[in-house]
């Protein structure tokens, strides 16, 4: 395991050079990886494992859209695609990739099939960390670990097909067999991780829930909406407001940040833009820091987990979700964005 310096702090990291695919394949050669759930993370991880030569099966409810998607992706009913219970029986490593709410529902069935020596794999620390609300407590005679790709399953698959890698964290909660490290790292490499950094279940879920509600999704939408609405009130057209709020950021500036950091992006902008950004960024930091403190506390106390479980366990949660997503989609800002995207040269 390599030790790399991250801003002055040394951390444990597993790289592809240190742990190449052929080593992962050798470690997993006698395993049957059962991917339970074919929704958000399931397709990307299952297909990448399959393409990397790992013995993988999928467990999914029959007569569902996800079952049909798995068939369309090349999984064969009765051979590599099974009802959840049968897949649980056949698998030696159970990749538990159902939604957090569905994990609670299916946990009694999963636990029943976790015989000695098997491994229980997560891509999120939610179920274990908040077990006072989920009741997910694994038996002591199985390995329990996670690999959490830092992005969606769709991104994981796309980057894999581009011969790239999405960075992931890994954590070991329980090592019953003495093989948990090799198992988890091998799976991390085989699903297409660029590298793996060490964490624990609690830190993974605290940072993940904070990030999703914060800069990755919630805060960024809030900032977009605030700036767009101010520009519109001040008389700017929808196309101008969208371009100056979203399009320039996603298409021009963030690729530069991804390439070489924020200072590199600043350095490649006009001196007027540099001066304004340098003068204002700390004001935005100071204005939002109390909200992030409040958010983190809400995560750490389990409040966010409770909200999520309550909301996503309702019979009509999908109807309510679709309505909230429609509110975003139908807003003037994102309708303007739809037209802006249609005008990109690559879309014509």
C-alpha cells in the first residue's frame, strides 16, 4: 500500500500499479460475485466486473424494468441473472447495491443467506453506520467491506469504456476470513476504480451525505438558482443568464479545474475575472460555512438518514420524487439550459 501526500497529510492509497487487474483476477478466481440490485450502481459495477473477467451474477426482481435492463445488457436469466434469493444463495461475495430503503426491506433475506466465509460488500456506509435505524447488523463470521466510487454508476461505466478510472474509497468493517483486504481491493480494481483511498464506514457516509446535499448537488443547484434569478430580475435574458451561470462553468471552466486545479483555471482567465474571483471567494466561503456546519451536524446525528428512510420508504415516494424533479426540469433556468445544450456544435 502506497502512502501519498495530500496537501501535507499522508494517506494510504492503493494504485493500479501496485494492485494490477491480473492480481485482482487471481484473488477473485474462485469467487462468485452476486450484484444485488440493478439500479444506480449495479449496472456499471456488474458490467465492469464482467468485462474484467470476474464471475458475476445479478440478483433482481423479475418483471421489473431493472430486470429487463439487465437482460438488455447481456445477463441471461437462469445463467447470470436470477431472482434475488437465488442470487444470494449462489454468491460468495454479496454486492448489496439496492437503495438504502430497499436494503432495509431485504436485509432479513440477505442475512439468512450470509453463511460463514462469505463477504458482504457495500458501496455506501449508510446501512452499517445507521444500524440503529436500519437494523443491518451482519453476522460475525462474514467479511464486511465497501468500495464507494466517487460518482454515479453511469460515470463509472463511461469512464471504464474510455479506459479511464473513477476514484473510489474503500473500508473494511469486519475481517472474518483474514482475506478482507485482498477481496475489497480486488473488487475495487475490477469495478474500474482509478485508485482507492482508505476510509471507514462512518466517515464515508458522513462525507457522502454532506457532499450530496452540499457542493455536489444541493448547494450547487441553490447557487445556480440564486444567481440566475438575480440576473433575470436585473433584465438579462434567459440565454445570457444561463450561459453566465451554468454553461460557462460546466463546459469551459470546470474542465480546467479537473485538469490542474482551481489556480490553473484562474490563471487561464482574464485578469478582471481573476481579480473578482479572488476578492469574492472568501465571502462566499464565510457566508456558506454555517450552513455546512448545520448540514454536517444533521448528517452526524442521524437526522438526514431518518429523513431519507422515511421519505424513500413511502409507497408513493416515486410519485413525489417525479414531481420534485419535474419542478427542476420545468423551471425557466433548466428549460433555457435545454435550448442552450441543443445549440452546442456537437449536438448538431
